[in-house]
């Protein structure tokens, strides 16, 4: 694509392009759209705001797929019907059923496509007991980083232009309300205008736009709620640009208040260091979620600690408890983690059997920064974390009784996770955990071809939305049983949108 420079009414620096498709955003859905366009012989250009492509797509461990070659080879027979029923039950049908079905239908071919591009499927992982799992989460060798690299290389091989450091600023809208292109701005001040048959909005939602979060997400504003942690990239372009631009083209929005919430993160920023940073931070984050004892601000249990990895449930339970929790353990429990690793895994990051030998370093850092506390007695620890001492002792003694009877009549913690505290000999530890989220799930209303719709349900010609810019696919919470749906929906929506554009373009020519 050779840009035309200095055309009429443009400054000497301006660039003008004319293509079939312009893609705003170079994360998972944008890269998937760009590669599908290239494979179909369409002229396309991808514009990315940051100096690098990938967006949040650099982080996933894996994606949902149904009916993949990998599943067939490994005797997994999950069907789209089964997953669709579970998803709809989870969201009580308060979601866009047609679009969800289209994305699930696409997911198997999408994973096979990635495998064909050179991605290796390491395994199928699950956060659930095998009998409850749908076995759909395909874990990629090298994770999101490799996925982004592989797709980018294929895009390059097809000579499809990718302009980084070039944020899309505006949609071009004609008198009939159709979207006919975009304008963008390069870092050197060059204004880029792209005329196109179709614009694909793939800017990743608004996780990093504090003003939009305050406006749309009711949880954040609730009285008495502790700070919400953000487990996203340290350098993040996801500021809601695509959603805001689409609104100016009359697009309707749905599900704007819904976040993909997480299990707790230590009160230490940036939280992403606990996910992909130094060992002592990853191990401390893992220690935070161990099923020894979790209490709320009042020193009372509030959740079944055995299910700490079911992160959307934990997020919700914390939301009902002021957004803050304390994870308590004694020296024997700490030693267990150091010698044997965790009882429950922290994703694939710290897993049972992996000795947590960096805990001392993490606790030292935590005491210094204020997310870890250590004391010789239970009462002294309670004082430090501002819980009534008699309440904390009572909660610990209750858990000790449950441990003796190997039964938790309050929240059904698993018997093997009911471990007695030594109430006489310290030290004791407390880690401060806050709610965290990693994605916004609300955005532009689309149909099953990913075409943006207005409030009356009419297609806005020329406008498509993908990935985290689509709204209405989740009710109040991320659906964890459909494991890997976020990245899968992003990758699938890019492909579906472009296939529809191919049809429209070929009808027109
Ligand atoms: C820590 C972490 C772990 C995750 N793990 C998983 C997992 O295991 N499984 C799973 O399914 N999902 C996971 N996800 C979610 C997954 O990464 C997202 O669902 C996916 O990346 C969304 O794709 P997208 O294209 O919508 O947005 P992104 O991939 O975030 O890409 C959006 C891109 O648009 C760019 N952009 C923004 N505004 C503009 C503009 N005006 N002009 C040009 N470009 C712009 C951004 O800079 C960014 O590069 C994880 C996310 C995070 C943060």
C-alpha cells in the first residue's frame, strides 16, 4: 500500500490511503482480522496506537475451542451445543445469544487455524474438577507473546501494512450515516486518512480509562468499597477509543458495567508484576489465595477458600464484602508452601509441587510496602490489620474445630484443605488482598456478523466491532466455565467480521 501524500486540502505531511478494510487496534482481534483479510486477498491496513502490537493479547495462556483437532486426537468430545447451553444458563439468557453461538461455532476452526499457522497446543487445562469441566481451554506453547509473534509474522509475510504509534482518532461518516474510513495521527504529527469499505474497531475496551470505569461500572462507586486493582499491561492502550468513536456513529452499547474480575491481588501496584514479574511476587500472590483462612474486614470468613481459583466468584464475593480480604496463615503453613509448594495452583504460574522458596523475600517486601503483616501472636496480628483480636481468635478456633472434624459446615471447604492453626506458637502472617480486574466486557452491540448496530437494531453500514469492544456477551460476570472465552471471542470475531466484509466487497465488485 503506497500512501498518496499531499493531496488536495491536505498539509505537506498528510497521508491518504484507500483500502477495503481499515482495522483500528493491533491486539488479538485486530491481528486476527488483518490476517484473515490478507488471506482473502483484500487490501487492508492495521493501525496501532502503541509502539508495539499485541495489546492485552500478549498475556493469555490459552483460548476456548470446541471440536478442535487437538480435542479429537485426545478423546475430548465436548460439543458446541453443550457449551452453548452452559453459557446461556450461566448468563440467564441476559446476553446476545446469536453472537455467542456464532463465536462458539467458529472457535474450533479458529484454534485449528492457529495450529496451522505454527502455534503448538501444549494441553487443555481447567480450573475445575474434571467432571465439571468443559475441557475447552487450549493452552498455547509460549502463551500470548508467541501467539502475537506468529500472527504478526504471517501478516508481514503477506505485506499487509501495520502502522504502530498511530492512534485512530475519528471515524469518517457520510451523510447516510455509513462509516467510510478513519483519520489517525502519527507520532510525528502526520495526519493519516484511510478511506475504506469497512472499518473494524478492535481497540480492546476501556480497562485503562479511569473516567469511563467510574462512569459505567457501578461496583467501583459503591460506598465503603476498597480500591479496585487493575491486572493489565503496565503500558496499555485500552482507553475506550473504539467505543467512543462508534458512539459518534450512532452505535448502541451493552453490558458496560460488567468487568472480568479476578481473584484477589496483593495491594501492590502494578498488579501485573504478581502475574508475570519476579518469583517472590508471583509466590506471594499464590500464598494470598491459599485455602488456609480468608477473612473480611470484620474477621469473618466470607468464601469457600477451596475455590480460590474460580476467580469470577471470588471477585463477586469480595464485592459483597467491601472489596478487601485478609489471607491468614501460621508458620507451619508457610513452611508447607516453602517445602511442597501451594495446595491450590495460581493459574499455571505457581503450581503444586513448585517450592515457594522466595516467600521470605516477598514477606519482607510486603511488610515494607504494607501488604504483608507478621506478628508473634494472633491478637497482635489482629491489631496490626485492624480486626478485633477476639474475633480473629474465634474464627481461627472455629476453623480448628472444623479441621478436627474434617468438615466445614459453613462453606463446604474441602476436607483436605481444613488444616489446623497452631494457636500457641507464632509467628502468624496476614496478606492484604484487593479485588482486581483485567478486562472490561461491555461495548458496542453487534450482530452475528460483527456489524455494529444502532439502538433500533439497524446495521451501521461499514462499521464492525470485535474483541473487547463488543458488548452484551456476558451478564454480570465473566463466565469462567467457558474457559478462555475472552481471547477466543476476540480471535473469532476478527475472522467472522472480515469474512462478512469479503462477501460485501465481492458483491459490490
Ligand atoms: C493479564 C491478562 C491475562 C489474560 N489471560 C487470558 C486467558 O488466559 N484466556 C483468555 O481467553 N483471555 C485472557 N485475557 C484476555 C485477552 O487478552 C483479551 O480478551 C484479548 O486480548 C482481547 O483482544 P482485543 O483485540 O479486543 O484487545 P487487545 O488484545 O487488548 O488489543 C487492543 C489493541 O488496540 C490498541 N488501541 C487502543 N486504542 C487504539 C486506537 N485509538 N487506535 C489504534 N489502536 C488502539 C491497543 O493499544 C491494543 O494494542 C487476559 C488478559 C490479561 C490482561
